[in-house]
């Protein structure tokens, strides 16, 4: 009887471990891969990306000056609508088109970061 109970317990643990492995086999972080086909030259795409990073660099202001707000979900420092809408932003961030930083560039690679307006997390 004890041996049957022991085999049953071992079988139960094995099945539970297999189940957990299947259910929790995904990575515990965001992961994606995006591929685009852009109908222009690589040189032009690179130039446009670098220009956009420069336009939205860390010296630029975020909508509502949310980059100066220290309280999470605090109100913007001046009235501003969400981009492309008539809806007022009442809690920062009110947009993400700011705080980009170029790290490096080569012929075929651009690396950089984005810092969230309020908490300054690096994306």
C-alpha cells in the first residue's frame, strides 16, 4: 500500500511538472521581431531614422512637459490633448515622442534608447 501511494505521488509530481513546463514555457519578458519592406533606399531610411531620433532627443520637451513631472500618473504641467484627438490628457505621460537617445550607428545598424517621460525607464 505504501509503495502504491509513493508511485502515485511520484506520478502526480511528474505530471504537474510537465504541465507547468508547458504552461510556463514562454519567456518572462516582451519579445518580438518585426520585418518591414520599405520602398526606398537604405541610405534614405537611415537618414530619416537618425533625423527623427535627433528631433525627439533628450533635449526636446514631452507633451505637457511630462518629463518634468516626478509623480507617476501626475497631471501635465500645462493643458494638452492626446496627439490626434480632442481628448485632454489628465495624467502623464501624455505622449512618447521625446527622450530618444542615439547610442551608435554603422552602415547597416542604428542602436538607441527611449526613456519614458515620468519614471525614465529605458526602452
